[in-house]
C-alpha cells in the first residue's frame, strides 16, 4: 500500500454510529434553533431543515442563503448536545486500524471542528489524525462550500499539497463520493452503519451493489489495508 496516500475520513456514520447517537439529537437541536431564530412552528422548522439538507447538502447553506443566519452562531448553538459522549458508539477494531494505516490521515466533515474533535477525543482516536477539517474550513472567497462541492475537494487537496489522485475519501454518503471521484479522488464507501440510515440513495438496493464512481465498498475499516 502506498505510504504517500492522504486519507480523508468522514466522521458521522463512518468512524462512529451517528444514527444511534448524534443524528436524532442534532435534528432536534437544529429544529429548535430554526423555530426560535426564524419564529416558525415546529412542523415548519422540521420541513425547512430537511428541505435545505436535501437541496444544498447542508441545512446551514439554506439558512444562510434564504434567512441570513449567522453560520458560526448556528454551528455553536446546534452542536452543544449535552450528554453526547454517553451515547457514542464505534467498533474498536475499526478504530485500531487507524494507528496502523500508512499515510497522512484527516477527518473531513460537514460538522463543525469542535464537535468532530469532541467525538474523536472521546473515541480515543484524535491523536491518530494529522488534522480535522470541519465545515468552517470549507469556505472559498467568502462562500461556504461543504461536501459535495467539487471546488472544495480540489481546494482541500491543494491545501494539503497533494494531487487529487493521491487522496482517498472514506465516506458513507454516495453523493459526496460521486463528487470526489469526478475530480480524481479514490472513493471508498463505508457501509458498516449504512443500514441504520433513514434516507438517501445509500438505503435499499445500493447496499447490495457498487456504483461506478465508488472505487471500493467496505463494511470494516480493516479492509482499507487491502486497497491496492
């Protein structure tokens, strides 16, 4: 396995089972924020959260574009999540492989950096990564460009000083992989926690086959060591 690879790991539902811990709490927290800041009822807040996530890939982008929400305020307020650590769950064998995987390793997540570091620290793997790139690091010329923005993937590779072909994106979300593959990155679809997902093309028939833009499909991080 090449030692000059740069690994870009998603966080939620890739390194830990976010569907069993953070996702429900995040939905509630975002709904409460939207209801409070936009002065809408609970049903409309839930609709807006889901609609903007589906349309833009991140609820935050819709709130910025259509409502002038302050992004850092939104990220801080919605990711307080009291008691998060008690519900975090990951597979120890998955986490152990991070120490032995050759090459530089980064977390690349549409969540804020503080949340990502909090999760990684509790899981005991923060020190295995060369850096954590949260959504705050995905801005270009004053605009927020989180995954799956292809411009952001190119910019991240340039920031890390490597061509895109040396980057490997390990993700549970197919639309992110499709975008990364289009700029030349290797894409690995992590499916360990995918069956707990409630929406998106990851559910159903896609769990049984590999789309053309996915280089490898895995259910355990140990399988990364078998990549050519």
